[in-house]
C-alpha cells in the first residue's frame, strides 16, 4: 500500500510485473534478527537471557547464511555486527523474561479479506497481559518523521485481528532494535478503520490502473534510491515502455530478479 502511494510505476514494476532487487545485507540481517528474537520468546521466561539470545544467534545466524539468497553476505562483518547489536538492544528496550507471550502468538499469520481485499500478514508478536498488543520488530535506522508510514502496518494487523478472530487490539507497538526506540500507539478505532479504507481505495485505484494500463510515475526524492530509474520515463527520457521486452532486458541487465 505504501509503495503504491509512493509511486504507481514502482508498484507496477514490483508487484504486477514482478521484479525485485536482489537480497541486500540489510534484508539478511533483518531476517536473522527476527529469527533469533522469535526463538528467544519461545523459551521459558527465565531462560530469555542475553547469553541465550547470543547462543541462538550463533546457532541460527550461520544456518540462515547458508540459504542461497543470503550466501553473498556470509562474510559481511558489518551486517553481523548490526545483528548482534539488534539482539543485545532488545534487552535495553524491554525485559524479555517479563513479556507474557504464548508460542502460538509468535509469527502469527493473518489471512483474511478486509474491505474486499485479500490481506495476508505475519505478526511478529501478539501479547495479552491486560492490554492486547500487536508488536512488530524493525531493524535499521530510526524512522524519524516517517513513523506514521511505519504504523500503517500494525494498524492493519489490528484490523486483521478484529476481522479474522474478532479480537480487539488495544495497542500497536513498533520496536526499532538498532535505534533502541519503542513506539506505542493506541489502536484507535477511527485510525484502524481508516487504514482499512485506505487499503480498499488503494486496491480500487490499482485495479483501475491495470485496466487502463497507466501508472503514475511520481517523482520524489526517493527516486534517488529507486532500482527502476533506468527504465523510468520520468527519470530517463530514453526509457523503454514499462512492461515491454526491452524494459525486461534492461532490468535483467541491471541485476534485478524476475519472480
Ligand atoms: S524513479 Fe521515481 S518516478 Fe520512477 S519509478 Fe522510481 S520512484 Fe517512481
């Protein structure tokens, strides 16, 4: 949803034409961190120590780095340092033995139709300790003023919980491990409902774009980080028609992968 709102053409190339960037070290590091934190919270509360977390990192980090997509980062010391920092920081932003969580509430799948849109999500953690809270861990930088964009995801999870399980989520939480920031917001029903409406609007607009074969290339400062610049008519006057064979060829040559 956020990608569509950022740039329609980028959304088309990513989700309709199915191109993606090769895995990055940030993605590898984020996946390893999530795995370690999940296994940590599967332990009994008293066993959730820093030492055990680092032992889990030593166990699961090398295993995950053997996966084909992460193999290029097997010697990436900077990434490994960042993952260790994220795991250690978990103990600075919360006290894991005190977190009340059931194993079935870790990596919980949501698969539900919201306002006519098929919605699938994996919720990092759902806790019930007087407050029903949906938590998502993030690695990398602090979101700064873009925090509202990041909150759209847990608000939609809250709506998913209500729609699929008839559970009212009271609060959403984002834990930025490397940045040592915890952001909590009440799952205000107005906001949650509005996210569902935004999702339906986004879906309707993207269906219109598919029908018209017209995608809005929305130039912004984020274009500087866009992997599709070479094939984007808004950035490159010689760009081929998006979706054409020539476009595919240029994206392949640029190292992008076709799903
Ligand atoms: S370069 Fe900018 S306008 Fe072009 S596809 Fe990427 S984000 Fe969109």
